[in-house]
């Protein structure tokens, strides 16, 4: 093996190790900079030309993700998400009722809007609610984090890996939803039962009379405009129109405004995630070109094998890189395998605290507010919910 090949394999291995850890010891680097630096080193080593690297980036995925971020930012500024959750909580006053409302409210919303945005908004909301009621916030934080992962399984727009799979497979929005929405709803119900078993105090059906739901500010012109455009977008999805183009049109219409400064919306866009995706596309192309996926070829030939490999890789290197690695092994017309990949990569995110970005956002946001959600505490919930939901997926799709 030549020195150049050793350098290439070394850079690729170190890059994926850094992506798995989320940092490089001794350096101030995160997953975004690791993916970008690794990609640039591989281009420098001649594995890909700059043009080939550019061609490796899937523009449909980037456009869809960017557009959904713009839409989510407008919904967030309009006060949509807290308003929906507050509305749900008006129908219940008990710890169990609040758990159910939080689970299904977060889960349903995450099916249509990116789950990372939801956890940023709902974490302080959940903590302030449990503080007011003097309830242990941990089961409710777990409910929200788990529900945003499970609920996002249901549609192509629920999370970044589903957006990727929609682009690669060509599965329609309605077909995808018809196949996986039952898994999401059943998974949310399983989560409620599991949390009731793990935390007896949440089983109480006694009304919390001191519950006072704070009214959230709504910017009515932006709220109405965003709601109309978002409803039109969902209709376009259901009608089978191209999802990326439809989302781009909706985002563009929302950016035509006299009320909101553009920088307020654009600063809500996760540019880091878009850069990381671009780097991961390049790394995935290099991995394919070097024929490093051969060991997985036989494993993904069965439903159980594909689901198992997806779950393991998703926790080793995160779910988006796992999808990018495995997508080249699945024929475009193999709908069952694409659905297993989507569900497996998403639900595996509940296994550990570091399994998904949504989990990490909850932990960091809770820590800033003075609450610690530990690795072991999450693992006690994460292992059974992941095993049960993956078994559900296997039985349902297989």
C-alpha cells in the first residue's frame, strides 16, 4: 500500500472517528468543521477533484432542508409552536394528562416540522411548566426528546435523514406517511406506557388545580400568513408535488415581508448543519469510490440485517452519516429497504443520549436552566424504547 493510500485511509478513518465523538481531542473542532476539514484533505490527496466533490453534494436535499428551516423560523417567530402545545394542555390538568399531551403534541408537530427546532422551543417551555407544578422535569424532558424522534419518523419532512431518503428513493410524501405514520403513533403510545412504568409519579390522574398556562405572544399578521403558506405546502406534499421545489416556493413567499427583518429569519437557519451535510456528501462519495462498504453488502440483504446495521451505525457515527453511507447499497426501487433505513436511523437515535442531535439539544438547554439529564438516566429509558420501536418497525414493514 502506497503512502498516499495510507494517508487517504488515515484521513477518512480519523474523520469518521471525529464525527462519532463530536470533537477532536486537543482541538476546538465540532462535527461541522471535522466534516469540512476531512473533505478538503481528501480532495487535496486527489481522491476526488473539486468538481467531483461539488457534484457529490445533493442539491435537492440542501434546498429542502434550507427551505424547511426558513419555514420553521417563521412559525417560531409567529408563536405557533408554544401556542399549539398550550392549546393541548388546556384539555388536561393531571401529570398523566400532561405527559400524554406533551408526547403526542411534540410527536405530531415533529412529523411535519424539523424536530431540532421543536426541542429548542419546547425544552424551556417544559421546564417552566413542571416547575410551576412542582413536578420532576426528567420524565417530561425524556417524553419530549423521545417523542420528537419517534414522531419525526412519520413523514419526509420530519428530520434531516428522512429528507435525504426522500431525495435518494423518490418515495412520495403521502406514500411515506402512509407506511410509517402508524409506526410513529404506536411508538408514541409505547413511550407513554414505558415512562409510566419507569416513573410512577407521572401516573397520577389527579388534577393539578394550580396549573396556570401562560399566554404566549402571537404576532397575528405573521401567524396568519405563515399558517396559510404552511397549510398550502402540506397540501402540495399530499398532492404529490416535488417536495424540495414546493418547500422552496413556500420559503420564498415567507421571505417576502414588510414586518420581519431578514436577518432575524436567516440567523435561525442552521447554516452549520447545511455545511456539515455538504461535507458528509463528499465523505460518502469517497467511501463509495474506495469500495469500503463491501462488508455491509451482505448484511443489508435482509430486513433484520439492514435494521441492525442502521441502528449500530447511527449510534457510532450519527444517523445522517449512516444514511449517507448505506444509501448506495439500496436500489432506488426497493421501497421496503428505504423505509427500514428511514425508521431505523431515526428510532436508533433514542438509544443513548448522544444518539441524536435532538437529545443533545434537550440536555444542553436543560443544563442551562439548572437541570441535569444524565447519560445513565437517559439509557434507562433509551434502551427499552429503542428495542421496542425497532421491533415494531420490523414487524410492520417486514
